[in-house]
């Protein structure tokens, strides 16, 4: 049962962030980047489907029931994934923090005792390696670009920073799964993550935020208010016409 | 208003053992961006295993007005083609 | 002397075209040929980009994860196709920035079909099925257009778009064979998109401003009415399979011509929308400008970063 909820949590992370990135389609600063953001969104939404598919095999619901028929408290994505980002700097500040985490996390998850999860991790790891490359390029260009872009990127880092600590918390339900090797220990990834992020942020002539605040609650369903609006938009059709095929 | 980003030409090797072929162009400010966008734009459907990007301005192209002088002189050298030669009946492996 | 020279070049140019030899960017070409191509290719590019809006608005509202992925990849393709087309036009000396400027100032047009609203999910089906089918009917002959870069862009675009119309038709079929509400939604979308789709082929041959010269230059290979007829002949049996009714009381199969006869197109409406009074003209252009302006600081940052790092950037 707890492996199921852990898989759904990872799926929710991917879905909600993929959805946020898909909001950028047609809205990026130039055409080439528009295609790039859509590619990342497609990677994440594809990952969500694989993970929901695994959850279904573990005895859960199907992917569309998970995505379209649960309310906010039943979603267990971490808060950083659901934050709105209609500003390009915010989008890539959040993306960088998550991409660096994903590279470490999915690398470790490839060693999962759960073969399906290990397989999904192998695919996700490759994607994450590329995502880091792209988001760190943006961190660098915005941080070390104009005064305006520097200020915007610094502000964006400050705005999302307090949500990153949740990435390194092991939900209590996961403790035994970590112990038996099904899931990596999130806490041990923090040192490598902090080092990598510090190095990238400083190379971009930016400052690592002071980090004296932190918000958490996603894995237990205590979300920001933003998630409700995201779900209202995403779910309205299946909820208006229940029980039909699309 | 900043000036537009430069044009790059994109070449894709569709599979190992084949040459890189020109597939199109894109705009990017520098080589690293151009390489990333070449990947994002021109290999979305598994079109390639290797990419080249080159600034369009760095390509040296033959000129249309030179075409006659450059290429027409090759048209009187049929002896460079295998089909030019008469072979006796029955000869093999030539 | 110079005029005689141009005459010789013009004759050689037309001979090449007549012999089906492709024209490449560095070749001599008449100014009018260049201008016609820049106008047509940039309009085609703008149509791809503005066309992202009606469908793009449904990515976050797609009713299943499968549909969400398909729609996102389709709208992304349209962005890519816009990019291929801008690139083709750039080989003629028009910069992407100048083309976008022409769009914003109203000097350049885009296909009027995108000035209609996508109101329901069925509209996403109808756009894929009808609008993309019409686009493909237009684009297939353009693969043999006399201008090489445009023809090559069309080859790539046609290949990539083959899934676009199928995904649209699949949406329509799912709705048409679904609940009563869904079927009504599908019929409503067909009702609203049918006539605008027919208008995509442009005015009747008798009234078409650019057609005959474009035919002589082999930019265009079939007339507007020929292409429109081809589209109708394809789409009507497809509508029959869906069990939906094409909103044209005069539609009938003509045994003699082996084509469908169809009712009169409301060209007044077409002209009204072209002139700017379609339901979404202002919204589409305002959104394109808003996005372009919102991204200005990012584009500036990229240039500034490059200036600071000139030495290291070329690895």
C-alpha cells in the first residue's frame, strides 16, 4: 500500500509540473524556446502516465481517475511543483531546482528493488540530465545577462527557495520502503544538491538565498491555494460530463 | 530593442554510418544555445543520433554567377563514368 | 543594356520554372516573385503561430492525459512549422523580426480561420479534422513549389502533420459515438467550422487576385476552387462515417462530374473576417503582441550574456 502511495506522489509531481510547463505553449520569449518548454512538459506528462500506470498495476486507479477525479487534498505532489510561474524567471528558477533534484533522485531510483520503478527511473534520469543542461543555461544567461534579468532571476530564486526543503523529506509512510531499497533516501541527496545548485547559482553571478524560510505539506495534501485553480481548469470537462470516453 | 539572434544551420546524422544532412535553420545567440535548440526542434521524432550546428554567416557558398565556370566543364568528361567503357561479352567482376 | 540583361535573366528564370527546375535563394529572380513568396510564406508562418492560440487554450483543459499529450505535441509542431517557414522566408532576405513586425502592424495577414473561437472540446476535434485536412490539401502541392526552401519546408511539414488530422478525426469519432451531449457537441463544432474551412482556400477563381501569376511561377499548382472541391470530396464521406450532418442543404453528389455540389459560400462574412471583424481578430493579435513584449527582457538578456562571454561561447 505505501509503495502505491509513493508512486502516486511521484506521478502527481510530474503531472502538476508538466501541466505548469504546458501553460507556456505559445507564450515563450521566442519560438525556439517555445518548442523546448513543450518538450520538457511532454517528458514530464509522459513520466506521469508511466507512474500512474504503475500505480494502477499496484492496485490503484487508472491515470485519468487520478488526474481528473481527485480534489486538491487527495493530490500528494510537493508544493514546489504546483507553484504558478507565468514569469519566465520563476519558471526556470523552479525548473533548475527540480531538475538538479531529479537528476540525483532518478539516478538513485534506478537501483530500486521495484523493477518497474527502476525502469521508469532510467528513462527519467536521461531526461533530467538534459533538463539540467537547459535550465542551467537559462540560469546563467538570465543571472549574468542584463541588470533587469539578473534582478528578476534573483527574485525568482528567493520566491521559490522556501519550497525546496520539502524535496528532501522522506514521508513517514516511505521509511520502510527506503529501508528495503524500493526508494532512495531523499535526505542524503541534499548535500550533493546544495553543492551543485550553489555552484550553478554562483557561476550565474547570483546569490544563494539565505534560506531562512520553508513551507511543506504537499505529501499530506496540504497545498497552496494555487493547486485548486489548476485542478478547476484541468478537470472541468470530465467533471461536467462524468462517465464518458474522450 | 536588441538586435535579432544570429541564424544557425542545422545538420543531422539520421543514423550511425550515414552522413550529416542539412535539415533547416534556427536562431540562437551562441553555439551552445543553437545546439540545444537543434536538439529540441529537429530531433523530436528520433530523427538523429548526432548534430552539427554552424553559423549561417560562416558558410562559404559558391556563387550562382560562377556556376557555369565551376560546374559545366565537368560535362565533357564522360570517361570518368564506368558506363563509358566497352567491355567484351562475358567478362565478370569489372 | 541593363534592361536587356534583365530580360535575358527573366526569360532564363521562366524557362527554368517551366522545366521544373527549382529556384534556390541565391538565384536571380524577379522582384515580384521574391515579394510574392515572402508574402505567402510569411503569411503561412504567421498562420501556424497564430493557429497555436485556439488549440493552445485547450492544452490545460484536455479531458484525458492521453489527449493532453497529443494536443501539446500537436500545438508544439505548429510552432515548429512556423519556425521552418520563417526560416524559408529568411532565405529570401526577410528577417523573422521584420515579419513579426509586419504581423503586429497589420501589414501581414494570417489565415482567417484562426479568428474563429474554439469554444468546446469538440472544436479541437473539428480543427484537427477539418482545418488540418484543408491545410494539407493546400500544402501537398506546395511540396512541388518552384522555390526550393519553401518546397523542402512543406515536405517536412506534411510528414509531421499526418498525425494532426487523424487525432482530430479520432476526437470527433469518439464524441460522435459517445453520449448524446458529446454528439451534440461534435455536431455543433462541425456546424461552426465547416464554412470557415471552405473559405480557407480563398476566393473563387474568378475573384482571386494573385492566382494566375502564381500558377505561372509554379508557386501554386491548383486553383482555389479545385483545392476546395478536393477537400469537400474528402470530408463529406468522413462526416458520413461520423454520423454527423454537414451544414449545407445544397450538398449533393453529382454523378456526372463525380464531385459534390455545394451551396454558396458567404463571401461577405469572409471579407468581414479578413478585414478584422471576426470574433477573435483583436484577441489573437493582442495576445501575440503581449507575449512578444513580455519576452523582450529575456531576449535582451541573451544578447547581453553573449557580449560578456564572446570569447568562451564558441567552443
